[in-house]
C-alpha cells in the first residue's frame, strides 16, 4: 500500500497564499495542535481539506501517526495536501481519471497485507478513519500519478548530447563496482509499535520465509505481502553496488550466493527477506549500457523542476484559505 499511496511524486513544498475567514466560528479549533475528523482546515479553490485527509496522509506517507500531535508536523502535512489538491484539480481539468477497478485492486491489496477487513477496520478505528478514507486517497494519488505520466513526463526529452556529456563528466559513476541483484520482501515498522505488533510482524515474516524456502515463488510472495513500491515487480530491486543500501541490508545481500534466501534482516525500515538473483564483478560501464540509466536520471531531474514550476504557478493563481487560528 505504501507503494501506491505513498507518493511516487517529487512534489516541492513552499509557502502558499494564506487568507483568513471572516467569522471566527468558521475557523478550525483543533488544528494545528491536533487533527479533528471533519474539521475544515483549509480550502483550495473552494475544495475543503479536512483533518481526516491529513490523518490518512500522515499514515500513508510515513506511518507516523504519533507525530500528528506536533503542530509543525501538521502544518507540513497541510502544505503537502495543498499541493496534492492543486495537482488533482489540474488532473481533473485535463480529463484524467482512474478506473474504479484499479482503485479497488489497490485497496484490496492494502487490506490483504494487514490481515483482512476486520483487522484493518480495528486498526483504523482508533484513528477515526475508515477504508473509504483510504480509498479516496488512493484514487486521488493514482490520478495525480497518471496525470504526471501522461501529460508531463511524456513531454520531457533529453538530448543525446546531454546524455553523452553527463557520462563524460562523471567518470567515477561508471568506473564499475561489484554489484548484486536482489529481490526482497519488507514488512514495514511504524513509530510507536507496541511489542505485540513487533512479535506479530516477526511471526508473519518467519512464516513467509518458511514458505519461500519450501519452494514457493518468491516474486509471488513479494506481490502478496511486501509493503513497498517494488512489490508489484516481485520485489525486484535490480542491480546495486555497495553504498546504495542501509548497511544491514547491504551486508546480507552481498553475503548471499546466487539463488540463496537470507535470514530475516532488520533495518530501521522494518523486516526484510532477501533473495539473491544475480551477482556481477566490477567492470567499467560502457556508454551504450549506461545511456538508458542516464536518460532516466536526467528526465527525473527535469520532471522535478517542471513540477516545482507548475506548482508555484498553481499556488500563485489559486485561492487558498487557511482556516485555523494558530500559525495561520
């Protein structure tokens, strides 16, 4: 779930136009000290932002619901939500939409990862949230992603001369290092996890490892259980050299032989199960081999700049009203 809902976009945060409501009783009372259900905290071109929306964003972006007790954290959430509203409004104006079946599939994956509908409802109830709240967020973020892919990314072209220049100017990047290709399954940890949650997560990963060692397809297990943005690619992280991953993960990955599955590895992100797919010894990377990777890297840089510019123009043109007392 985190893959989809977490957002895949490099949205820039900046100060936006602030305006105040005319009547005090129209102002949000709880924000920014806390997030209260249907309390309207701001409007973006007359479209409201509620406390519930920020709760979902806090959970999907970081799993750090405890941080919503921090006013500064909540204000950062609001800034991010304002950007999302602006992008979603642009997508709607461009006629971009997402089929309900895709939204349902993503929500179903989320429900399966957390043990079924009853368990998910029990998990969300203390936060005052429902599966419909997450469904709305999934639909919005997938629509934004489709809009960016179809209307912005598709128009970005990197010249061959720029790709060659980058290759020539960064020889150390292509000198070659030992690399390993792995797939992994991750069960994410969350700030404030109680001991029982940690025990349940470990037990689930032990069960997954047993199934993988018994011959079940690792990629299918990753699609079913992994909680990151490569789950639907079977957990494939591709090739990477040393220095690219956190040390416990890297050490385990480079220790494995081809085809071998690791013990359970714990990092600050959660519990990992790693399978070594292939290994490569160090060798200089030829330009033709590096070309596609450089093209993608330079396109991502251009995309980030383009998104920042578009968001700044949208903020300047939008009517954004922050409806709360403190820090407004």
